[in-house]
């Protein structure tokens, strides 16, 4: 959430920056400033009314003590009207605050100045590419055919149990899945991230804290009776560990990693491009989350990018990195880099990680602060990234490592899964 003072000080800059997102920032920010002025005016009126009421109450007490009860009763009638007026002003102020908060929740984060303009993923900027695209055997198959052939992932059984988008992993498929999770967690721990386990459901406040709520795209699964939400990523519970906290500046950087299943409705996702593991409603992901001093957050973002690069190098998968354009940028992010693995069998790029800096946007919602050297509270910066999302990594391994004799396992994973071939 954008800070009110920042909107007051940088309105024109924010309007220009939000144009990269194709957002009418002028009407939104002018609406915020109008409500903010109305709020401050109403607060001033309420404070003056309460002060006058308190002053008269003291005067009434003195008059009664002096035996001037008639004069006291006259003033007492006036305090009654002041109390009614303060009640109305208080109710009006609450309504303005709610309206202001609702409007602030509708404004996305301001893009970093390096974010390119654009409307769709076609306008994203490729900034890096590495790895050789393998030459596959004749009649190479996509992963959903390979999974069926080797009986390692059963999509139809998942439909029977739950529905489309909930696959069942079997035998070596399940072991390879577990191996990837362990490998990712170990790599993150080696890089200084503390492993934690977190709940897979969160309350509404947590959803608002990291910006998943209000859910404009209907992607969250909601448990109505308990008013809880299944997490779309470990980012939500991990980052919310710091909600309403003031951390010690000496604690930076705060680095966590967590494995969780993730749940996304993916409303409106149909067609061949989402077949197999390409898009699921339930999938596994290992996440990295950082809480940083604002001066260091972009250096930390670069470090996260290098960390994911190293993992993909060890897996020997061809990949590229995209800097997302304003139109493709997530609602809460200031800057995002997407990693994509090339699926040779499908002849297309598959997104397998997003690494983002949210600057103070989430911290403002979370009230996540630190004390600076002068003892003043400041908002921290939050960052997160997939390290990594399993389905498309697994799809890339199955497709790019297929041979006439079966599917080879990346060398780095063999100690984790206990076999080198499917």
C-alpha cells in the first residue's frame, strides 16, 4: 500500500510511473488526497468539539461547587449538543477512513524506474539467457505423455479424486518430486536462508497484509465457514510472521525459506497451453523471503536472481530471465524478474520462478517497521522469490532429459532420489 505522505510529496511522479501499468493514477491519487483532506478536516473539527466539551464540563463542575446550579444547567444543555455533534463527527470520520483505506487498497505499487512500459507478456524484456537447448530423440514427447508412459504422474486419477489440475504423483515420480523439494531447501539453506514450516491456511488479515486480498481475479480458495484462505504461495504466511512487528535494524537481512503446497483457482485457464503440469490448482513450491533495510533491497534482489541462476545451472536446464513490463507486473511488486525454462518437447518457454522487490508496499500494509539510527520507525522492504516452483521444473526435466532408453535424472538430484533413470 502506498504511503499517504509519499502520495502527497510525489503525486505527479507516481501518476507518471503508474502509466507503465496502464493505470489511471491521476483519478486514483486525486481521490486519495481528497479523502485525506476531508479526513484531516473532520478530525480537526472533532478535536475542537471534544476540547470545547471538556472545557465546558470543567466549567460546569466549578459552577456547581460555587452554588451556581442554574448557570451550570444552562451550560450543561450546550454540552449535550456538543456530545451529539462529536458522535456524528466520529461516525463520519470512521466512514471516511474506511473509504480511504478501500481506495488505497485499489492502487498498485509504483513500478521501479527500470520497469519497461507495456501491456502484455509480449512486452517483457529479456535480459539474460543461458544453457544449450538439447536436441531430442525423434518423436520426442511432451511431459504428459511421458508421465503416462512411465506411470509416474496420473492426471486422470487426480480428476477422479478432486478434479482437473490436481495430479497424483506415483512411484519414481513422487520420489523425484520429493527430491526436488529437498534439493531446493538445501540450496536455500546453504545460501543463508533459515528453513521454516508455516500454516497452509491464512486469515483475512494476512491476505490483506501481503496484497492477495482484495482478490480481484478470484484466484484464492476460500473456506467460508472458518473465513480462512488456502495459501497461493508460502510468501503469504512467511511474510505475515512480521506483521505489526518492529525489527531491530541489526537483524537485517532476515532470510527465510519454506516448502508448501500452493493452491490457485486459475479461473479461466483452459486450452493446450495449460495441459499437464503447465498449470495446476495445487502444486508444490519452495519459496525464499527476505526482509531488508531499504538501502540494501535491490542488491538483495540481484543476489536472489544469482541464487536461482545457480540452481538452474546445476540442473543443467536452458533458461532465460525476463524483466516484467508494467502491464505484466504483479499488483504489489515494484520490480519482478521472471525465470523461464525452455521446454524442447513443447517448443515453448515455461515460467518457473518470479523474484520480486515490493519495497515498502507490503510493509505498509503489514505495519512492518524497524528503528533507524535516530530511533525513528521506518518501513522495511520485503522481497520474495520462487526457489523453485516444482511443476514446470519437473516438466522441463522430463522433456529435456528424455532419451530412447528412458528419462535421465540430473546428476545433482541422483543423491536425493536414489536412481539415475526413469
